[in-house]
C-alpha cells in the first residue's frame, strides 16, 4: 500500500511540478489572476508603468530629479506613488513577485539554468528590443498586458487597436529577426 | 519500438549531470514568505499583491505562456496554439471584468478598468512594441518571466526597457499636448450597448480562435 | 539512418524551432534530428511542431535545464 502512495506522489510530482502545464490551463489561470488583481489593485494587471518608476528611483539614487518629468508633474497620482517608494508601489511589487515566482517554478522542477549571452547579435537585439518596448508602451498606455490583455478585457477600443498593430510590429520584427539576428 | 527509441536505448549511459535544485527552491520559498510577511506588516494589501505576482510568475513559467509567441508564431512557424490560448485568457478576464465594471456602474460609480485614450499614438506604440518584443525574445511579462528563469539576455533587455520607459515619461508632456489630450477614451458599451459590446467581443474572440485553428491545420491538408 | 545534430543552446525564442524547420527538408524518412536546447519554450514548441507533423519525438533531460530532443522523420 505504501508503494501505491509513493507512486501516486511521484506521478503528482511529475505532472504538477516537473512537466509543463497545458496552454489552456495557463490561459484560464491568467484570466482569473487578472480578475483578482483588478479587485485588489482597483486597476487591472499592468507591467510597464512600474518601469518608469524603477528608472526614476535609479535616477534619484544617482542624484537626479525625476519629479520634474512631465509624466509626474501632469499626473498627481503618479507623483504621489513616486514619493512613496518601491515597497509601497503595487506595480513594482507585483513585477518583482513575477520574477521570483518564475524562478521558484523553474527551481522546483530542477530546470533553472543561467543562460549566458552567446553572440553580439543577441546583445544588440536585447538592447534595441528593450528600448522599443519601453518607449512603445508609454505611447500605447501599456504593453501586451496593460494595453492588450487588460484593455480588451476592459472593453476598451485601444486594446483592439493595440492588438492589430502589435501584430504589424511582430511581422516587421520577425523579418528583422530572421535577417539580422538569427 | 521506433528507431528513435532503439537509438536511445543503444546510447552509452553518460553520467547525467543532474543535481536536485532543492536548495534553490527552499531559498526561493524563504524569500517569498519573508517578503510576504514583511509587506503584511506595512499593509496587508501589499502582501496580497506580492503573492499575486508570485502566482503570475509560476503560472507563466509552468505553462510556458508567451504573448510574443502568440503573435509571432503564426507568422514565423505556423503555430497558433498560443494565439488560441490568449483568446481564452481574454475571454475569462472579460467575464470577470464586465461583472466588476457593471456592478460599479450600477452603484453610480465610474467606468473602471483599463480604458485609455486611443489614437495614432496607440498604433505607433504597438508597432514599436511588437518589433521590440520579437527581436528581444520576450514581451513585458515574458521578459520578467525569463529573468526569473535565468536568461541573461532578458536582464539586459530590461535595462533599455527601463530607459525607453523613462524617455517616454520625459516626453509624456509633448505626447499629451500633441496626441493624448485630443484622443478619446472609447468604452465599447458606449457605442454598441452593454449586450452588443460584451457579447460582440466574446464572439470576436471566438471567431479569432476558430480562424487560428483553421490557419494552423490547413497546411496538413 | 542518418543523424543530424543542431546545437541550439543559448539561442533565444524562436530560433531553436526555426533552425529545426530550416534543416528539416534535408532529412530522409527514418533519419533522426537531435536538437540540444536550454529554452523552456523550445521544450514545448519543438515537440509540438514535430508531433503535429506526425513524427516520433523523444525528449531527454541531459542536465538541469538542458534537453536533447530526438525527432525521427516519419513522412
């Protein structure tokens, strides 16, 4: 009987911890998580606004004054959040939690590995790609989460517009990827 | 037995370099709980948000969910499995969001949720973002997830991601004056009515799902 | 029965799969392609692609976070 129990545990360990979960399950869970986030944070899931704050706090650490940026002067709520600091900022905490959660998940399956950069083209791709995403998200009022996932779920037109044009961007990016970064 | 299985059996048994990452896992769990406790002392809400973030990271990593792939793979590899998965995620969230929005409106409250000004800036921003996510190998959530998985490329990507965000924040005033100020926030129920917008969206999501399925399997015929 | 190896270690999404698809036409029925990856996405999308096309797939974890995917062409 004990061996049956051990077998069951091994099976559970494999399917839950080690094997990947199916996409549809991830999808349902993400949908549910976004709803819970909306309830607790009074606003749906978003990733990139926090990056403005991270940049601002880093700039501050080097003696800079981000509070003069129009992003903060024109938006009192953002200015207040800036003054509040990292550990009072929900958007920052949820992002950090995401990173740690991903690490935890990989380690629990013994699949964590540091993947070092292999070629110069990867450095260029990473730096250029990050810059485009950072600026683009500011224009669109969000990223694939804030201006796409959460926006469409909120029945906002900007989410659908974002969806159409992010596809255009993905097409251009794919051509560039194959031509220069492969 | 297939050729591959035969070949695998015949391979010399090299010592597999595997060590259990129990130590890492234990360390991670300690951090998770410690930060959770630290935050709950300041404000319970922050602790909840922390655990929600952990949940997002776990779900994204375990299911290998990737928004970038959902938009890129139909073009590059012909696969739409993630595209279809995103439609499911959107539909599930839409149900809950509508309930939240509706109940708030009924109580005389405002329209809550992510409704933002739409205009040319949305298109430009989305195109830039789309290009960036494909060449860097990860979108916003994907970048964070891969940082946790150990991809140094995404750690690098985050640096300019922050820089780009900062530049955008500095230019916020210019974009507001020239684009955001005049741009309307369009809440679909205001155009199509509650039923029209809500069911219309679900129908559209469903349509995309069906199309994506056809798109992937048509090549097999 | 020929063996084709692809080293996709350290490559970003979706390059491992693209490399497989690029090399694939060179394989004859019964040939085997062995792809080395360390990307969790590739761990899902390469077998998915191969199985949908009707080929045999075996995955072996070589070390923590590194896998060898064996695909046998079964046209």
